[in-house]
C-alpha cells in the first residue's frame, strides 16, 4: 500500500489546508471567549456575555476591562441601542476579530 496523502511542508505558515500569515495566526486560532474585551454583563434578572470593544474607553485601553460589568453602567456609556447590539451579537465560540487581546 502506498501512502497517497499529501506531504505537508514543515512550515509554520501551513495550518491544515490554509496558509496563514504569522501576524494573523493569533487572531485565527483564538475565539472570543479568550479575549479580554469579552466580559460578563450583569442585568437585573440575568447575566449575559458580550464584547465591549465598541465602547471607546475600553477599546483604547484607557480603562481596564472588568471581568463583570453592570448593564446600567454600559447603558450610561453607550446607550440603549448599542447595549442591545453588544448583548445580541455575542458568541463565545466565534473566531476572534481584529481587536483581539489575550486575557491577562
């Protein structure tokens, strides 16, 4: 029997069937749950997770992103529509975006 599987180059650029540039590798192998901007948002009745990279104070790293933030505080910072967007578009298993930063 012959091994008909293709020989993969011993190269860091080769990841399975894709070629990934070195500077993009970190963003492509991590998910949102590994990012420091993905935080727990505490509401009155339930807690949900969301990405606060849309909040200018946190995106610029002017303030440290807390592990848990109240919905009221986010409401004061960004408004009702932006808060709704933060909570509704959060997916912990999604591929990390361009703003990805490792949790400390």
